[in-house]
C-alpha cells in the first residue's frame, strides 16, 4: 500500500485527539487519550507523541506513508517555528513543540492554533469543501475565527490574523470589556458567554421574560425562548446575530470570501439564527462583495480540529 496519509493532532485541555486523513481530507481513523495536563509539560508532550505513534501502529498504514503530522493547539504561538509561547489551558510555556515532535517522530511536523486549524478542516473537507476562500467563525465560550485564502490559512505578521472574536464592533455606549482587556469585542455579544450574560442582565433588570424562570441560564435556553416567541430572548439572539452580520459585512469587503462557515454550540440554533445573520449581511454588504456569497453551518463538528491539523501538512 503506497497511499499517502496525513496525521492530525488536536490538543485539548482534557483530551488529545489524533486522526489519520487521506489526501481528500477523509478521516480514516481516530484515536483519543487523556492530555494529563496536571502532570506537566513533559508528560503532555510525551502523550502527544505517543498517541501519534499509537494511531499509526494500530492502523493498517505504516510510517513510510505518513507525509507529516499537523498539530492544533490553543494558545499564543510562533507559528513558523512551531513554538508555543503560552498555552493557558495546558499551562505550557516556552516549548518548541515542532522540534520536539520532529525529533521524536522523525517526520515533518507543523503546528498552528486550534481555531485556524478547525477553519482549515472545514475549508478542506467540511462545509467549504472545494472552496478556496472562506472565513470561519466558531461560536462557543468565545468567538473563534480562521481565515482561509487560496486554500491556505492566513496567519498574519504575528500569527494573530483571523482573531474574529476580537473585532471591536460594539459601539462604545453599549460596549463592555472583553476577556482580552479591550472594549466591545464581537465575542462579548455573539458567543455563548455573551448571550448568557445579556440574558442574566435582562433578568436582573426585571425585564418580562420566561428566562426569569430558568435557574442556570445556558445559551440554548435563550435561543429556545426566542424561538418560542419570548421578546426579550429574541432581542438578545438578534443582537448576537446583528454584530456577527456586521462583522461579516466588513470581512466581505476586505477579503471577499466565497463562503462564511459558522460552527460551535451556538450555531446549532440553525436557520433561526442564520436567517437573521443573512439579513444583516445583506443589508450592510456592498452589492458586488456579497453576490453569490454563502453563509453556512460547519459540518465536521468536533472532528474539524483533527482533520484541519492533518490538512496543515497538505496545505502548507
Ligand atoms: Zn477581545
């Protein structure tokens, strides 16, 4: 068997997920093991290498077929060097992950941040399959982002391109402080955290809403209430959609992507949310920059990370 394969590693705070992809981005095999974050940097690095070895050894493929290993990791990176400056959820600082893995595995290794890698996964083999230019949003605890132009990740000068959650878009009078320290970032209103905060504020203000009966409000509660006709909840979801749409209108004239892909927990709201985003996008985007542009849901779910990590090797 001489088929080329690509190994992807998605390093999370609790689990490390590894996958084998073929040239088309099909996920052929997966393997998952604990990160063991509490045991410290050396153990985490050994686990990454070990799980990559395990998946190849347990498969019907061999190391001669492996074109390389791609790694997606959340944190501040020096991407070209594969150097992890700081990964807060793993408590890793100042480690050259690329060098360590290349020494240990004796194959080419590329490292990139988790949001970029997930975007590449969707662009390569998910909702953006066959599309070279797309912008991806992940609506979760924060708003993650990744930009793919000409089939490749846009990294920028300091690896900070595609940080869509930190587009400062909420006007000062309405802005609150973001986790990054700045005011009015997109993720303060369009993430699950932002939606929950706006709902709790409304309840505390005494607004008439069914959400006042919910004990521990989750983003899904707000979306469900909005779908059921609760006006306060509907305003909150609309605000989240509004700023997403406005940010896309900006991206459209800056990059003119063919497709916006939206993933993450909040995206499960489906067309109820997407239709509102599309309406705002329609209204604010210059005509030629919006013609034929699609806004679609991500399709790979939790596999976007491993698939995209494998794709790093092919799309480098
Ligand atoms: Zn921010």
